[in-house]
């Protein structure tokens, strides 16, 4: 991957000015779209296969022709990659050959000179092989010329491109490379209508000033655009690269920082160390880490883009092939709980994910087609024979072990689903299917009025009760801050439920990247909305993802106030310090009980 840099965000007005200035007639400024029909195939999927494969794949070549010959003589076949992707239950393949550390190799014929381009159309063959199998192919493009002399060889041909353009262009500069890669984008776009889109490793100022993304949107509106590590509004997807430092280590979503419904991807290596490409080593795959990442990402509706290191002939080293073969059957047996689901405990509802009792940890998923079918994925088992999961108001009818079909004994009280008598655990992911009879004990948000002591412009407190995750309340960096709920008349109050904005990491990743979630709070009640008395509850919420709850000793009141006195972000994190957002919040009247 290329080095990271700060990137200026595009504003609609600025984009309009570019269109005018550069004469992009008929090309409208591309809008920041959280949701668009072109994204649906990826939203419906769970995973992708990431392939870094080019001239510098071990043993490495400096001759484009020699590399192509070695690939063909080695028996490269696009069907192999498609088959391996399907073993991972992937819905797409990202081909990264035009990579700054792989010789800027174009694995397709190109009339735009400047770096290696093959005579054989490997990209086109892959697209053609993937399409009938229901897979998309996305082409990786880099913005970065800084590795042009990697390994002591000059990989970019400025003279050839200058001749092609009829002017002097230095491809080793960002502007010059921006021109070259811009032309390459357009060539690929024109040649491959069935391509799924572009996976872009950061931005280039030349692309931005010359309306590249607007051109793609106009000419190929079906193309998906993904940017690496930058939440660029114009893109469909943000990808989060090789995140580490979380506890447990497999819980990848802790390190993501983009709120739903933003389409989010996590890209990570299967051999968790070493290069993204084959360097001559058959590295070990950590099954627990990799499967854990896959499952926790699915539990947050994040797509897992898994990088495997294809050799020159396209085949994967033996240990990666072995993992793929294992994953094929392993995931197939529990696919009901992954495919066709969304992460539980977020905007789609569902049981609470994350940290449970007695050291247990995992995620939940909820069926898209039947919200009464939910799944608990236990990735770290409890130290006891009981698992306790917050039920989020769902009345439970039946619990079974998804793999074995065995009925699981359970009770439901105090806001929790308690699975008892557990003794058999899968080594990676024990999955319990939870059949529910709907949700109960929550006051209809339409009957509740919310107000706050501080709100940012356009983000009023009413947003927390509107049922939409496209709107949210923002505290305008004000602490302490009060959020008041008016129930209309005196009613029983058992708990407050909260879905905070998932737009920050959930752990202290560094001094400058921390969690913008509630830490210390107080809860007050009032009969008139004026006199609040002493707090009926004082406490602290953990900095965890997903739905959170503040339980109260049963009270009867018309007004409920949640006062947030601090958040988890330190002052060293200037982006998140004192910042708080809440997508949705509700008042629970009573706890759910088991359905008969």
C-alpha cells in the first residue's frame, strides 16, 4: 500500500467550478451518496478476495514480456481465482497489479504507454470468468509514483508517455503520474463495461482537478468507487487497511470509524505478516484470527476484503489453499447466519454484540428477510456454562445450536437472554440461532418528544427518535449536555436504550485517535420538566460498539433526562474530544420475557 497523506475534501460547489473550468461538458459534479442502487450487490455480500499480483511478484521481473511469458507458461487461469474466491464465500475480486510496489503492471493491453502492459488481457479474462459465477471484478489503481525506482529499477517510462502526449511529462512527479493514471482510468473504463469499479489507493490532485470521478460517474454509473483509509464523500466505500491493536485481536470493527449506512470494507492479509504480495514464502494463516475478523466484520455489516498472495502462475501457496479449502466447508455450515444478514445491535436492530459475561465475546447477526431470526456468534467462550446476552427487547421463542441442531435451554429476564447448560464449543465460532417473536416494552418514538441542552446545526435532538440512521443528534462539543425525553404523561420507565454514532474507533488507538462515546452519565426524572431533584442513576458506559443500555430501578415519570458529563476521548484527540453523536435512543417500559 502507498503512504498516507492528508487529502482535501471535495465540496459540491468546488466540483461545479471544476466542471466549468475544465470544460467537462455533460459531466455533472458527483455527489456524496451514502446509498445508491449500484452499491446493492456489495451491500448484499460479505467478502472479497484481494490479489496483489504483478511484475515484482517473486521471483520478480524487470521485463514485462518475461513476466507475461512466465505467467502464461505457468498455466495461469482466471477460473482458479474465481474458484478460490467462492471457497471464501466472496462476492468480488480486487485485482491489484497496477500497484506502486509491483512495477505499476497493467495486466491488460494498453495503448497508453508509461509502464508495463501485457499483450494478453488478464483483466478481461478474469472479468469474463467471474461474471457467470455471480462475482464482480474491481480494478485497483494507485495514485503514487514514489516507488518508481523500487528495487533499483525504473518502472515508469516518462519518455514513452511524453511522446504519446506530445509534451514533456515526468511520471515520477505526482502531477505527471496523475496525468498518466488518469488516461489509464479512462482506457479501462471504456474497455470493460462489466468491470465492477475501481479500488483507489488514495487520491491525486490531478484527478480531482480534472473531474475524474465525475467522468466515471457519467460514463459508467454502475461502477463502484472505493478509497483506501480515507472516508472521501464522493466514494461509495471506505476501506480500512490492516488494523491491529484491538482486544480481542480479531475484533476488526473496533478500529473502524465510519457510521452506517456508509458502505464500509476491511482489507487485511491472510498471512497476517509480511508483504501483501507473494515474496517467495509459504506463510502460515492464522485460522482463528482470520475467521474471527470475517465474522466480526459481518457482525457490523462490514465487508471483509481478504488479501492472498498469488504466485506468478496465479496459484496460492499451499497454506493459503489449505485455509480456503477449510473455510469453504466451515462457512458453508453456518452460512445461514452470515449470508443474507446484517450486523446485530445497530441500525437493523438485533441482540447486543461485543463483550458478554465471564470473558465471553462475539457478535450477533440478524436476517434481512426475517428480522425474527437472529444469530449469536461466540468467538471467545465464557469461563462458565452460561452465556448472557442483552436481548434488546426481543421476546425469544427458541434457541438452537446452528451446527448441531440441538435445542439450547434458556431463560429471559432483567433485559438479558441467558443460555444455560452449555458445554460444547466450536474452536472458532459457536453459533446459536435465536428465534424471536418481535420486540416489546419500548415506547413508540412517535409518542416521545426529545430536546437537548445543546445541538449542532442540522442535528437536533429530535433526530434520535425519528427512526432514521441518516440523521443524528450532535452535542456541538458541549459537555456536560442533557438529553430530555417527554413521554407525554407519567409512565413506567425501566431503561434507556442508545445507539451512539459509530464514527470513531472504540478503543484508545493512539493519543489522537480515540472513542467519541459516552463515559460518565447521570439520569434524572421529573414530573414537570422543570424540577429534577437528585440523580436516580449515576454510572459509566463502556466504550464499546453497538447498542448500549442504562438500566434504572423502576420509576414512574413523564420526563427522563440523560446527562452526559464526559466522553472517552482525551483532549489529545482534537477531532473527537467532547464530541458526541447519537443515532437513535428510546425509553424502555419493561423488560422482555420469553415467548411461549
